[in-house]
């Protein structure tokens, strides 16, 4: 499974990314080696994700998420936040 996701950084900013292992990627971000943007904004919290069958789909969705305004990202969060990755894999 592949994921596009949003993290909320300690400064309140939102970061978009993609991965094929959501739990590991969030841990990597919080270890300070996940992304240059998040390194100085720790800790981060997973606040939203979508699952995809292919890497290309997840990367495309990340690209679109990065182009949303902050207000649009916040509206997306209001419609549906993060669930556990295992729930997503089970269709939950």
C-alpha cells in the first residue's frame, strides 16, 4: 500500500508527503531525518492520509496536496482526518 499524508508540525504548519510505510515514515520524520522542512519543526503528528494501490497515485496526490492553500488543507482535515494505517489496509 502507498500513502499520501499530511503532518502537523510543532509550529502549526502542515507538511505533505508520500510513503509506502506510513508508521515508519512518521517515526523517521520525528527522528529528525525525514525531511528538511520538518527537521526544525519537531515533533510532527500525522493528521491525514489517503491510501493508494500504486506509488504513482500516491506521488500524484502528494503533488496536489502540496499545491493546496492552508485553508484548503484545513478544510480537508475537517472532512476526515487520520486513521490507523492498519485500518486503511483492512478497508476501515
